[in-house]
C-alpha cells in the first residue's frame, strides 16, 4: 500500500479543516439572522439567505475539494471574496460612524480566516505535481 502524500495534500487538509470551521460559523450566523428576522417584523430575509447560501456552498465545496477540481476552488474563492467584501463594508461603516474597528473576533472570522483559506488553496495549487515512484522499482540511469 502506497502512503506517499504530496505537500499539497497536507495544505488541502488544513484548508478543509478551516472551511469546516468557517461553515460552522456561517451556520450559527444563519440561525442568529433567522431569530432576528422572526423577532423584528421589519427585518429583511437577505442576511438569512446570504449566510445560509454561503454556509451551504462552503460546506459542499469543502467535501469536493481536491487538487484536480478547479470548480470547487473557484466556488471557495467566490464565497471568500464575498465575505471579504462585506467585511470591508462593515469596517468602513464602523470607522465612519463609530470611529472604531469591529471587535477582534469579527476581524478574525471575516478577514483573517478567508485570507488564510485562499492562501492555502493557492499554495496547494502551485505545489509541483510529482508522481510517486513505483514500489520495488530500480532507478534508471543510475550505474
């Protein structure tokens, strides 16, 4: 049994773990938005829809994430980009109205986590694709 792994596989494992964590955060955010939408009659359903859709896409892409599947990477890039866009808007509004940054937890989950996932996925895509040597084979050209 061959157990040789590429370094890109290790990076993808870390990215999958971070995506699972981010998916759990998005599910909790969806539940919170749903409760607030039920409590306040004038609340819109768009936060529930956006966070629910993001959680679904992140968790599905996490299960399909492999080195040879570009579409899963692109889905993750799209959702992470949207999360970073909304974080940028939240930071700008917070600085303009309250003259303060959002709490550190919000910055970690909305800025640092998406940036680290994107960086891991990009690094794993750039890793060289080396094939494992056949077991029991003799190196050719060695004399």
